[in-house]
């Protein structure tokens, strides 16, 4: 079993991603737009850097929904019925 603190830390990351998703997407769209001026680009880059690191989607760890294990995870419980 993993530590409870590791599971809770991951849950906090999931909440932060949901909270900052719209703002992060808006800033990334500004950065990807070729019509953006240099000053707008650098301002958006600075705002993006000020967002919490844990609000990035790639920092979420996939964990098993049954045990919380980080490797060989099962997303949803699978029910296996054996015919005997």
C-alpha cells in the first residue's frame, strides 16, 4: 500500500489542474498564436510561469483505483466471473 500522503498529494494536483485549466489553455493559445506581438508573448510567458507547477496536467500520477499503487494500475475495477 502506498503512503496516504502520496495519494492525497496526487488528489491535490488533480484539483489544481481542474482549477487552472482554463487560464493555462488561454495562455498557451496566446503563446502558440503567430500573430501575437513580442510584448504579449513575454507577458503570457511570465503569467504561465507564475502558475503553480502542480497545476500542469503532466504532473498527475496515474494510480490504481483499488489500491492506490502507482505502477500496473487499474483505472476502473474489473469484475471477473469464472464459469465453474
